[in-house]
């Protein structure tokens, strides 16, 4: 089954590129940029990845990305991930990034944009891999800061496939970003948002109502609300679920407790993704394998989930028909 799952053409819709930073690359970029790290060895870094919740992860995630300074750093980070994804049989990757987490350390917007775009072009040339770029806003910061970033990103609108919303969810409801998402909509930019990861089902409904999103990132809290379930079933709005992330961040105790089988049973359109592969136990293939081990799903189901992601990806219709 592992060989078959590796060879199945897979699409990744939920990936924070800063969360793909492996400890080895963290050390080499730290050396390149003269950044001090609070660790001496790769093993020490990995040992620190023992999270109790989303915030405990975010603290290390923001700390780790401090090694990223130049366009070349962002290029190398993305290239390293895209190569691993290619080896796992991933044929299309949608990269999210957090410009505010870089701007706030003095790294100008053009740096991640140019570095990531160059890696995306290289991946297309080398492997025929297609990609999309999602610019995410940090929901635990003021909405005015997100609005400023959206305006500042004007020279790059052509390279933005969607805007997203991530970081600490509880206490930062979707409606806080109503004006930002309205502006993105007016600009013709598609919208996605994390909702119902640690937050309640009500945040999923609110993100659909107020932010007019076309995909929900995570959404695992949807089972709490019958009305929402009915809505997700009817609309077939897709959920980008990241099972290994949910276990590592203690959203669910173990893979066996994961709500994915129930969500599928309820007719919700789900896809399988990695979220932050360096921190949560691997990329898309490992997430597929973890589901196989926990739920013993058959090939038909995996084909359907991979197909769901192809159907709802930000890709040209020509590429979609090639993959479907
Ligand atoms: N949840 C919310 N924000 C994030 C995550 C996540 O899993 N990863 C990076 N930013
Ligand atoms: Zn995420």
C-alpha cells in the first residue's frame, strides 16, 4: 500500500512553507545569516517538538523562522520542501506564507515573494510540478496590520492565488478580519481561512458567512454542529484536514480518535494535507499512511480524497483535467 500511496498523484492544499523548515536547514541558514539558535544539535531541536497545544507550537514556529532573511533563504526553504513533496508523489502544492511574521523582523515583503516564486518556477521546470501561493494573515495581530499588508502587496497581486488566515485561533474570530477579506474579494482574490482547528464550529460558520471563503483549513470541529454539517454537505465546501497536525497539537488524542471517518461518513468534502511537515511528523504521504494505518481505508477512498483536492485546487482548468 505504501508504494501505491506514494505513486498516487497527490495535491497539497494546506502547507505553511515556514513550517517545512527542517532542523538541518535551520542550522545551515542560521550559520549563513549569523543568527543565534537556542539549540546546539539537530536532535535538541527535534526534542523540543513536544507540543501541548497550538500556541506551544506557534512559539517554536515563529522562533524557527528567524533564520530566514534573504530571497535565497526563502527559495532554498521552498525548494527543499518541493523536492521532498515531489519524491512523495505530490504533483501540485499550494504554499501559504506569513508575511507579517517576516515584516515584523524587518524582512521586506518582496523577499519572501521573490524567493518563493523562483522556487515555484524551478519546481515547474524540473518536475512539471504546479504550485499556488496563499498569502496568510496572522489572526492574533490587529486587523489593521493585515489590511496594510494587503495594500502593500499590490505589486504582487498577480502572484497571489488566495489570501488565508492563520495563527492563534481561539479569541480571534473570523469576523475580526471582515474588512480585510472584503477588500481581498473586491480585488478579485479568492479567500481561505483556518477555522475549527482549536476554535469552535461557530468559527467555521462565521468564516463562511463573513469572510466568504471557498475552502476551510482544518474544520475538524464541524461535527459539533448539525446545521453546519448539513451546510457543508450541501455546499460541498472543501475542508483541508491535517490529521498528523491535529494529533501533534492535541486537537485529538490519537489518530484512532480523529473525526475524519465521521466527517466522510457525513458527506463532507475533505482533503488530506500536512500543515507544518517539519514539526508534525512528515508530509502528505505520511498523512495518507497514518490514515491507512488508523482506518484501513481502501484505494477507492484514497483516490476519492486525492481527487477532491484536485477538484478544488487553485490550478488552471487544463491542469485539472490532466490530473483528474
Ligand atoms: N494553525 C494555525 N496557524 C498556523 C498553523 C496551524 O496549524 N501552522 C502555522 N500557522
Ligand atoms: Zn495550518
